[in-house]
C-alpha cells in the first residue's frame, strides 16, 4: 500500500511546481509592465502632438515608437514561451484568451500611429485606443494575480496589480491633462473625467497599501518625487479653471515633465514589486 509519506511528497512536488510557474509569471508581469510603461509614454506624447495640431512633441514621438516596438517584441517572445508549455500554465484558458485580445489590439497599433502622424484622429480618440491596448495588457497581470494558491503570494500579486492599475490611471491623467493644456481650454465633461482619474488613483493605491508588504509600501512612499507631486497639484487647479484665464504655453511642458517624473518613479516601484514576488516564490520553493 502506498504510504502517507509518498502522498505528502507528491503534494510538495505539486506545490513546488506551482511556485516555479508563479516565479515565471513574475517575469512575465515585469516584461508586460515595461511595455505598458512605454505605451503610457507614447499615449501622453501623442495626445500633446494631436492637441497641438502637430506643433509639439513630434520628434519625441518618433523616438518613443522604436522603444515601444522593442519592448513589444520582448512581450511577444514571453507569450511564445508560455504557449510552448501551455499545459503547465494554471488558469491557462483565461490567460491565453487575454493574450489573444492583446495580439488582436497590437495588429491595429501601426494604423493608429499612422492616424496620429497624419493628424487624422483626435486626441481623445487616440487616447481611448491606447488605453484599450494597455487595459488588455493589464488583464494578463490580473489573470496572474487571480491564479495564485498561496495566500502570501496572492497578496503580493493583488498589491502589484492594483499598483500597476493606479499607475495606469496616473498615465491617463498625464495624457488627459496634456491635451487640455495643449488646447488651452476644458469643458465640464473634461473636468469630470479629470476628477474621476484622480479618484481612481486614490482607490487603487489604497488597496496597494492594504495588501503590500509594509517594507515595500514604505519604499514606495520614499521613492515618490514629492516636488513633482506638489507641482501636479498646482497644475491640476490651473487645468480645471482653463478658459477663465490666459494660457501660458509652458504649462504643457511643465505638466508633462512633472507627471512623467511621478510615473517614472512608479515604474521603479513596479520593479521592486516584481523582484519581491520572485524572491518570495524562490524562498517558498526552498
């Protein structure tokens, strides 16, 4: 008769296999995070380019596109690696459905860029298209966060997903505010959308602070560019009242720069979260 010890060892082998797959998932999340960051930057630059009718950020946009393409290639290579061992992927059906959605969206990216280049689309429409692609990428991270059986790892994934989602809302705010400053005016729906993006950031970061390792939450606070945060608050107030006062063209650059400093600081925290997740898996494997 098979002993209880043999079943216990089998259970441990299964647990190790799951942890090894989660460690690989942390690599996937890190790769997708870098690609999302590049797309967020391209979205913000494109919004300024379109809102200014091609007068601003044209050269910066052309420099950003190859960087996105390089990171896109890394994401696609990671997807291929996952597909080669599909049977070992937990939650594989939902995960690969998410991947299919991203690949379908990526096929339309060259056309979107052509429309931006020729000014054949408006800033809000381009922003929606970029945001849809980023949302598809974040959905893969969500599936990863939803697949962990270990409670400690699950908490780390929930913290990471909500931080990445909060960063995405910060990126949307950068693009939205950039278009407003480039146009020099804002309407009531634009003000409402701006407030919504701020509220969503607070919501996501509250969840992050609830689930994150306290050391990482403290590191996130220390890593903030507090000067940029103060500047953003000042520019938010100005942006909400545009139309009631003359517009200083330098506000476009000031807004983009301080928002980018804040989002770049968040990107460094994402790397810390991915590193923590991988180390957590390796410790539990040992």
